[in-house]
C-alpha cells in the first residue's frame, strides 16, 4: 500500500503537466538560443534549405569584429559606466530617502511616497522634449552625466518604493538599541538597517542596473555619438529594408548577456524581491 | 522638564535628519521629472513646429481639440486598444495559467521558475531583434518550421502584412512580459495555505472547481495589480515597435500605437506642441484606465467579500 502511494503513477494529467512545462521551457529559452545560433554561424548556413549546422562552420568572427570596433566599444563602455553610476546614485539617494520616509513621519512624507507610484504611470514620451531642452541648456546633451541624472530621476521612485517596504519590515527596537549605544542616525542606517535589508537591497540595486542598462528611448533622445549606449547602437543594426542579421544577433547577445547573467546569478534575491513586493501589493 | 526638552531636541534632530535625507532624491525627481512635466503642459498649449519656427504662437487648448478630430490619432488609439486587449488580458490570463502550472510540485520546478527571469532580463531592443530573426520574411526560422510541418506552402511576409505585424508584435511582447507576471502570480499562490486545498478536495471539489472557487478569488488582489501595471506598460510600448518595424511603426502604420504616434509627431514631423498635447493625452489615458480597474475590480471585490 505504502509502496504504491510512494511512487506516483504517470496519469494522463501528470503527463500533460510535464508536457506543458516542457513547452514552456522551450518557449522561454528557444528565441534567445536561436539568436546565439545566428551569431556563431555564417548566414549562408542558416539560409540554406535545409539549414546546415556543421560544427566545422562555427565561427566567432562577428564577435571578434564587434569587440575590436571602436564604434561598438564606446557604447559598451558608456553603458557600463551609466549602468554602474546610475545604480550607485539611486541606491545612495534612494536608501536615504526611503529610510527617512519609513522611520520619521514628517509632513509630506506620505504624499511623497504616493507620488512615487504616480510617477510610474507617466510615459517617458511626455518628458522627452522638455528633457532634451533642459539637457541642451545645461550642456548635458550627449553626456554620460546627463543620462545618469535622467535615469536616476526615473528609477529613484521605484527604488524608494521598494526600499521603504524592506525598511518597514525591520524592527525599530534594534535601531533604538544602537542609538543608546551611541550610534548616530546615519550610523544606524549604515551599520544596522542596511545590513539587515541585504537581499532587498541587492534586488533593488539589480532592478536599478537592469532598468538603466536596458533603456532605449531616453538614450536615443538624449545622446548623440559621444554618449550613445549599447541598446541604441544595437538597434541601429536593423534598417527598414536591409539588416545584417549576423551582426545584429551578435550585438543583441552582447547587449543581453551582462543583464541576463546578473539576473540568473542573483535569481534568489530577485524572486524574493518580487515576492515581497507582490505580497505587500 | 529637563527630560521633556531633551526628548524634543532628539525629535527636532530626527526631523532635521529626515528632511535632509529625503532632499537629494526629492530634488533629483523634481528637477528631472516634475519640472519637465510642467514644461510639457506649457508646450502643449503652443503651436510649435520646428519645420515652421516663425509660426510659433500660443493656441491654448486648440491642440487638444484638434486631437478629438484627428483621424490618425483616433486610429492609433484603436490600435492601442487592440494591442492592450491581447497583451493585458492575454498576458494576465496566461500568467495565471502558467503560475498554477509551476505551482504544482515536480522535479526541476525551481529551475523552471528561474528560467522565467530570462525574458524579463532581456533588454526590449534585443527582444525586438530576436523576433525579427525568427519572423523575417525571407530567411526567418518561423517560415522554415511552418513549411517543414506543411502548415504553410510559401514564405509568409510576417513583417510586411499589417495584421500579421501586429500579431508578431503582440507575440513578442507576450514573451517578454508574461514571465514576470507569472512570477507575481506564483508569489501570490504560495500565500494560499495548502490546507485549504486539502480540505476542499476532501469535501469533493474537483480541480476545476478548486481553481475557480479558491485560486481565482485568492488571486483577486494580484490580478487587479497585474491588470493595472500591464495596462500601463502596454499603453507605453515603444522599443519593440521601433526595432521590429525599423522605426516606422509600419507597415502602413499598422503598429503605430498612440505612444509611437506621439513619438513620430514630435521627432519625425517635428510638431512639438501637438506632440506634447498628444503625450499628455496618453498620460490621462493611463490614469483613466488605472482608475477604471480600481473602481471595477475594487467594487466587485467588496461585493464578493460581503
């Protein structure tokens, strides 16, 4: 009896479930995998009928070409700098503001928190022309500084929203104890609160980085040749009528790989961050 | 007395610290978000076309009135409606289904959930390129597969036929957004106690009944949240349209949703004032749709819990 129930039989329902999971996994992975295939085979192989996947034809020529092309390396460097700087700025200003909202009720703190969510609803297109004019007037058009500041303004609301919910879940008594032991207000934040919100902090920082790295619209409007970012450069590989598929696929893989790797390495934190946000909302 | 004044000194210090700590973030957001927003409102009251700079003048609400009779704008609204219908309802329904699927115990469940992060992490521009490789009319793998299976007998020009292009766009967006929605659904499903399901099946409820009577009502809050955020994202869609259609919103304007039309108006036709009015109309549209979901689902929720 117990042996029978221990090993569950393969019922029709179970088989259907596993099949559905298999289809799902294929759906999640195949499109990206196909782009990788496109980037390592000569296009003639993929355009033949039937397609030829001869391992002897595998080549990294396109990667070598792109990674030695200054007009591709500059956007790569720009994206890395902008992504890192935006994340640092957002986490610094964001944790300070979130801590202040979470711990000290001051006039306007709730309004401030609510406005954070409202900001999410505003489409970037509304701000495109004003931001362009603003950046031009301050000499920040087509500079990394201009882009970092703009991203910070767009990403900060989400960072503050997330950090407030993490801070709210940390008991205040710990901080009181630290204060009695002679820790200053900033010291409490740095030594007690931030270490305790570790996973939440990491998840929020990764959100900030991925958002800044992936943005296309604002970068397209606020940059020229100097501060061009990777998504803008990558998008330029496709034209209306002609497209160099191998180059586009390679640029696509290079653009996606850093954030993809980051997401998969930090998956536990990210899922936890999403989970806590969802349970709260 | 001395104790009281001591405490208030700490309180005063707290307040000063709180304000100081919140100021840099508030200033950044004010300078680069609130100020431009006000600027955009003012801009929308002007006739300002960079092709005819001499004709610049204040026109008040004329731009907004013009929107109401602008066939291109109304057509783009209709397209946005169609796109939202498929991506919002399709995305959320799919997410609930996939969430339930991935909430059953099976070996490799964790790995399957982690893979949900792949589409979420892929930048939208890369998403566009990916699907362009799949749906290219001449060399795309979609045609090769469909022809091998005998489903079609010629190469389909996916990105040259208006309805098909919209279909590809919906498909690409669903790939990108559904996994994230699914993660939210799974998070919410995990908060439903398993004992409830056991009790229900002991009482003789089938899996279909359990789904409709227990899972869906427990997900109500999450579903409302997902409908709201997905509506926001769908109305704002831009990157994948740009990449899939080579920046044209074509073929023949078939994928020019309202957000893309505002972009074209502002940056291709250089009609800054009218473009500003259009983008503010989009903002209002987002607000109205959000309010609609809150009112409709919020009230139903109250009725159900009564």
